[in-house]
């Protein structure tokens, strides 16, 4: 949550110089749906990735597929404003809760970078997130996977009765 108007926070998603402060850079136009993105938050020279913008309703919603067709990741950002505060919700659709558990620390890191960039503070260090948070997320994802499997089994049993 940011004590800032939604339009200001949106610039960290919709303008390449602002996005580059915390995550990466893009070229192209979201209006056409075709964008190239390069993650810079991890350091080094990342490859440019294809991005298909599925929905862009500035300053509230952004849905995009990032990466090559067939192995892309669906990403989203939702922003809402109330009483001078903007709430940001970001996510990524996982193919497997257990297999992609290592994405948890990475997103905590990226979101902390967003907060630091917005607040003009030093960016966090990656070493504070991995391996420190890795097992925590793996445990959460194993528990979630177990719960989802139980719910699915219970729903199938109830449907067959």
C-alpha cells in the first residue's frame, strides 16, 4: 500500500523509466498489445522477452503474458485507490504450486524494490531473500497443494454421491 495517488503509482508499471527503477525495461506499446521486456532487477544482461498485453486499463489493471508462446507466464497488476492510498496487488499464474515455490522469495524481493524505488530508499539486497525465505515458501506451497488436493477430492466425492 502506498500513500500516493493511483496515477503516480501506475507510472511504476506503465512507464519504462519508472519500471526500470525496480524491475526492468520495456519497448513497444501496450496499446498494440506487443511489447518487449527485459528484467534488470536481477543484474546482468537479461534477454529481451516477448510480452503480449492481454488487458491494460490504466491506472487500474494490467494483465500480460511474458515469455515465448507455450512457456509464457501470465502476470497481473491490480491497483485501487481509497482515501489517498493506493493498494497494489501483483501476481503470476503458477503452473504447479509446488514446482514454482521458489517464485515466492523473488516476488517479495521485487515488491520490496518497488516500495524502495517509490520511497526513494536504497534497493534491497537479493541475498536477504534467498536462501532465507526459500524453505518458508516451499512449506507454504506444499501445504497449499495438499489443501487443494483435499478440496478437489472432497468435491469429487460430493459430486458422485
